[in-house]
C-alpha cells in the first residue's frame, strides 16, 4: 500500500527544518571548499605582523597519508543520475587486475565528488577502487531514504565493475566504508546492514565527524540502525574534531559504544585537536574532511540558488520554531564560519593516515599500530617547521554497552 503524505502544517515545518539543515551544510560544503583565507598573524590592533611564524607540516614522503603512491592515474566512470548516481574511480598506470573497494559516503549536500576529490584521488592512487554514491537528488531528499539509495548505488557500481569489460575487478572480501558527517552515519548503517542490503561485509569502517542522529525524532536528522549488527572482526574508527560545533562527539561516541560485536581492541574514538602554533593554523572542525580538487568536479553549479534558500529557511526557523532542536540548527547556520577548506596536516597525519593504516590492517594485516591502540604512531600529527610537534590526537575511552 502506498503511503500518502498529508500536507499538514507540522509536516511542512519538518520539511522546512530539513531543508534548513541541508541548505546550511550544502552551502558550507560548496563554498568552504575553496581557497583558504589569509591566516597572517596580526597584532593587537589587527595589523599583519611581519615576523615569520612556523610553517605547517608538509605531507610525509611515504607511509600512511604520504605522497608516494603506486599508481599515477585514476580511471573515472559515472553511472545513473540524480539520487541513483554513482561515481567509480579505479587505480591506473599501472592498472591492477583486482583491487580492494572503498565505499565513500559524502556529507549532507556534498554530492559533487570535487568536495572530497584530493582524498578520493589519494585512496584510488594508493590502490583501491573508490565507489562514491550520490544518495541525494537534491536537498529535499528525506533522511530515511539515504541509506537505501546509497546501498542501491553501491550494488550498481559493483555490478558494472564485474560485468562490464575493462574494469579492475573488485575484491569483495576487502571492502571498507568511510563517510563524513551524515555520510559517516550511512557508512556505519551500510556496515551494519550489509547482509540485508546484499552488500559486501565490512572489513573496516571509518566515520568522520558523524552527525546528527540525535535530531532524528524531530524529523531533522538521521536514525541509526542497530549497530550491534556490525560484524565481529571489523576494524572501526570514529573520528571527531575538538572544534566541531555542529556534531561534537556524541555520534562518534555512540558508534563506538553501540558496535557491541566489535572487540574493544578493534575500535577507537579519535579526537583530532586544533593547533594555532604556526600559520596556517589547523582547525579540527566539522569540515576537516573536505579536500577539494577541481579534477573531480562533476560539473554541477556550485551552490546555485542556495544563498536565497538558506536565508529564507533561516528566517522561517527563527520566526516559527524556538525549541532546542531548532535553536541548535539556527546556531549552526550562524556560527559555521569554518576556515576555507584545504588539504593540510589534519588530513595527512590525521584522516588520511588513519584510514590508510586502518585499511592496511584490515586488508593486509599491516599498520595496525598506526590505526588503533592509542599508540604514539596513531596519535602523531606531524611537526611545525620549528620542530614543535603538532598537538597529538587524543584517543578517548568509551564505555561499551
């Protein structure tokens, strides 16, 4: 029986609330993923100071998160359209016969692979097939549809790889799920529902700045499934940022706590920490996963029409909605003045390093002490040019249920 929506005032308030969140996040994903603003040091009067400050760490030459990659190029294919679209990126030059698969789930409104292009490029040139599902046709797609749409897109991608000639063959026994923001929650969902959705079982899961499952009851967030269904043997990292005003640590903590079949030794809650010792500074906020690369632009207009949508919905939220959930969302619109996105030490020594090492441990049995275990290798975040260490990542204890 088809479910028919009734156009009640409450329903339109909920729809408006979802669009407000989506518009705010999409604006930030599109417009913050540009050139970084000038971070020159300033004196008490706000004038630039000529004295040199330490430079930020450079990308390591090799190892997890490093610049040395075995493949010189990436083959790109696009299938489907709208909320059924999926991009497939395959390592090339040299082209392997087969490769592990990484399913990469974008944040709310981040449907253009350009937003994460440098990270996608790094994963693919390191030797994995990257599947990038688009689970939103537009900002009005309801959260309850996100995971089913993403799962369908992954199945489409895997079928094309297996059945269409000329592709690198997917190693379905070596599959990892990684996501950002609500995409992090979808990554955990697909891992938990892999069998039900006819998807490959997860060997590794990494959730970056996951959020916001706590808004689901207000029809403004994403409802998580039973995370106890994530199978034992999966390696899992939940990564939060100390300057994340939007999602905080709540969902990262929840993913670790509720994945009860995953052994305590196989999962960690990692908090990356901001550091302003040098310039440009490092800010571990909700958008730290953004890694823009114009070479991965899918041709969509960048944020066309979004400013007016944002303003209309923000005013509507302010005028008509006043309790806790809506106040949080209005605050996120007002205060999400994150630094312009750039690839930096938070990527090389944080997110990229951790995910590289996690998949190495899951697929090949190497690199575990860089991915897990509250080790010095896991916590290390590089050094400023004056030799001072960047603030280490913090591994937080989480009580399991």
